[in-house]
């Protein structure tokens, strides 16, 4: 065994949990992302999906994907900078920019790549990136690739943010990067307060709205739209893998900024363009969101109903104000056992442990879709209660 393999072989945590049947990851779904899925032939309630608007199985999205496949083939076959730029990509960028209220946008292969490419392209040596301590992993990786110095402020703590802005000085470029909706906690960044501090200290703002797009704001245009601060938010990033029911990511901003990103973001320049079917799917999703605004209202109705039932049942759901509801479980082993028991009892939720959350603050990530019925929500909470009681006996 070579030294590398010898080192890697010491990682045996998955095996430890697989042996007693407690491994809660990499479940093989035998159906599409919907309110119900199939695992090993069994029908399971899905409350772990990011498909907030329930569009992944919409017939118009499937039709658009098939038609694009017929016309363009299976892939872009190259970097968009070179030979892989399709008219579909251009159309998609125009529609995305319009949707979030910005003059221009550019599309990346994934949302992760959007952050990893954009952040280091915007800042350099002697500059500062200031991020929330609970930022998504893609933001953290983008900061690691940047030559700028990274400062972290306490979660949604504006006093801490201001202290870090002061540390950065007055003559340096300062980029504040924050999630709009935090993917584990389900709470929302106080963008109104962040904007005030950004203006006070001459800083720019980049908003990762992966979990806010399609959910926040009356039309689903995102967190900046919810706060009516789109113009004051310099860069808006989003992903296609949640509400937009596909794969890819984008950033939207003014034309000068987007032009710079398109010629400096390495994860864009050196990656193939997203497949035509994926681009066409997002275009169809944007049309559906405009045509069926009731989907946004329904996901919030479902959220409010679920929160009431979970709270009445005695679950600690933290400070969530969105369709992402964290159910506090605290201890890692119990969280794994709980999640595995839930699957056996017909409910799929996501177990989240350190480092995705703080040590001792493990959660079950319970998330809502517009297509969930109240009856399904009631059944899910019933299974949560029943499974917990069985584990505690």
C-alpha cells in the first residue's frame, strides 16, 4: 500500500455507521425529486429536497429539455469563451438578469463554481473579503483561492461586521459576501443593515442567493428584491439546482462587473458551458415562475403550517424564517440514528452534523416544497414524533 492510500485508509467513519445500518448518506433514489420518492422499491415522503417550487417534474420543463436535446445535442463541447457558447446561454443570461433586476448576468457550470470563480476574480492583494461565519462552503473555497485577506464576522451580527470593516481600513477594496438565506439555519441575512454598513465604509456586497431565489420576494426574485435593495446589492449569485430545477449557476450585476468576471473567472473560462438541456430547463422554469406566482405563495403557506405543527409537537426549530427548517438534534450519533429510523418509517430528511454546523448542534434539515400537501406535512410530523419516541425508549 502506498503512503497516500495508507493515509486515506485511516478514514473509516462511514464504515462504522454502515455496519449497524445507521449510515444516512448517498441513498439511491429510484425516482425523480418530488414530494414522494422511491428508495429500494419503497415509497418515501421527501422533505429533504431543495426543489422549493416543485418544478423538477413539471411537464413543460421536461418538454423544453427534450427539445433542446434534439436541436443542440447533449453538450456544449467546450468552454464558453472558446467554442461552447450557445445562443441558449445568451438568452438565459438575459432572462436571469431581468428576473433578479440587474443589467447583465453570466452563467457558470454550477453554483459552486460561480462562487469559486467570482470571488477571487473581484479582489486581489491588499483587498479584503468579509464573510459571515456560517457562509456556504463554496464562499469559503472562493475566499481560499483569492489573494485578498478574509475576515469573518459573527453570524448575522452587524456589530461584528462593522468591527471587521474598520479593520479593513479606508483605502482598500472591501467585498462583503453573505448568503441571502442560510442553507442550514434557514434564517435570512439582514441585508438592509448590511447595505447601511457597506455605504458607510465604502464596501461592495455580493449576495449568494442560492436558497433565496424562487422563494424570497413576492415573485421569487430573491432576497435583494424582498428587501427592495436590488440596486444597492452589487453582485447577486444564484444556482439552478434548487428552485430552477436544473444544474448550473450564475452571477448578475452591472455590465462592467459582468464583463470583467467573464474574462477573469477561471471556473468559467476553463469549464465547459452547461448542457443545452439544462439551459432550456431553466428558461422554462423562469417562465413558469412568472406564469404561476401562486407557487411562491404555496411554499410559504406550507412553511407556516409545518412550523406550527413542529413547534406544537415540541421540536426546537431555531430561528428559521424560511422553507428550510432545522430540527435541533444536538448529538451526531443520535442524529444519524434518527435519520436512518425516519427512512425506515417512510420519511426522508437530511441529517446535518459538524462541520456543516457547529459541534453539538446537529440538526435534521426539514425543507418544504410548493407541491407538498398539508396532509403530507401532517404525516411527516407524525413520523418525526413516532420515530423520536421509539429512539428514546
